[in-house]
C-alpha cells in the first residue's frame, strides 16, 4: 500500500513505516525480511532522520546476529559503531550492546545465556534514565534479551507484557 499511496507520503514517513515493518518482522523471527526493510532505510541517500538511520543499523546488526552471520558481524559491528560515533549518537545502552556483541564471539553457545542475563540486568538499570530512553523507544532490546533467555520469539514476550499490563490497568487499555 505504500506504493499505492506514495504520492501522499513524504520520504520521512515512508522510512518510519519501513522501520516499523522491519521491527514487526524482527519480532516475529523473520530476520531476513527485517533486513530487507532495514536495507531500504540504510541505503537511502537522503539526509533524513539520522536517529532512524542509527537504529536501523543497530537492528540490522542484531538481525544478522540472530541469523548467525558471524563472518559478516565483525565488519558490521565496527561499521555501525563508527557510524553511530560519527553521528554522536552513542548512549550507554548502545555502548553496552556493542560490548556484548563483541564479547559474544569469544563465548561458546553454551555460555551465552548467562551473558544475555548479565546484559539484561545491566540495561534494566538504564531503563528509567531519561538520557537513555531513546534507545528503548526505538529498539525493545529488553524484550529481545528476555526472548533469548526464555527461548521464545520476541513477539511472544511483548504480547505477554501487553496482557499483563492490560490486566493491571483494564480501563487504560480499552481505547
């Protein structure tokens, strides 16, 4: 439908749609489709939304991590880190994510779960920090980590959180 309504949408809005579509595919575990949509943002030549460009690259990196494209990951980690540092867009949360990804290469598959748990514990400390909220609003890294720890899809973690919130505040969610 984006093509059908293309005349009515500006480039910025289309890029936001691409990011949201990519996030949905990522959450459902379809990382190849997520990468397809993220590439549309990353390869966009217009100087729009550097924040969207940064988080698209970070999600792109995590999607490749999920696919096990480890030979590509070493290059991507350096590339995305340089890009975000150049844009002066690195928060503590992002620094922790990069440190984890670099470390995860040296850790065997059997030892990854404790590493995910450690990163989750570290990132939860930043969740209420006003200077770090942007990272959490663009990328639900907490739900991704919980999905890795519990061996379920990200969408299942998000849905469970939604259902818990709905039970806790039934009137608030009925709009």
